[in-house]
């Protein structure tokens, strides 16, 4: 094969490699620090949940944080009744993004970790505000299950529990 054709073919192969690897490497460069430790991935999940009124959440971040078959369970307290709703994250990611009707900002206030090998169970108390810096409109607890694969952390799933007050037993980890 003529040297010019070899160079042309090599250029095509390298170009295709750059095109197909660019998306993953761009996300990896953008969010790599968010998966380096269990505390970072916990804050990243709450940062993803936060959105300004009229804006759309960046689901690329959520897809980067979770395993493909991750789940979420919302536990809802309504007076004397408690109910739940379970969803797979892949279903969330397929939905058409909808602009937020109100601002929604989650700020982690306290974290507790429990470990079993490469798995972590995280309890994070958080406050919800419509506008950053405004008084909290609600308090909640997120229970996250995460896995360390030897290179980074992955979220396997989480539960959101809306609460009226912070859990005092986790205050030693507060910011």
C-alpha cells in the first residue's frame, strides 16, 4: 500500500477514535473529581438535583454518577400516611427534559457513611431552597448505596425521604 494511502487510512482511524472517545473523555475530565471519593459523589448527586427556575437538569452528570441499572425510591410522608415510588434511573434519563417550574436547590448539611468492603451506605441530611441563600422550604434525608470499582465510585441507587427536621445524630459530620 502506498505511503500516502497508509497515512490517509491512519488519519481516518485516529479521527474516528477521537470522535467516539471524545464524549466520554470530556465527561470524565469534567466530572472525574465528583467520583473520586464517597463524599464527592454524594455532593455531586445533590448538585445534579439542584436547578434554577426555568432551567433543565443536566442528566449527563446523573448518567456519569450512576450504574446503568441504578434506581431511586421516593418515600413520601403525607400526614399519617407514608407511600413510596420506585423508578429506574434509565427511565428518568429517557424522559424529555422539562424546565423546572420552581427553583430547587439541595444543600447537604450532614453526612454519615457505613462501609462493607467496597460498598458504602451513605445517609445525607439536606435542605431544600427555591433560591440559593433563601430560607429552607423543606428538609430531607438521602440514603445512597454506592460501589467503588477500584478506580471510581458509582451510585447503585438512592432513597429520598422528606423530613421536617435534621437528624441530630449525624451532626458531627456537618459542614
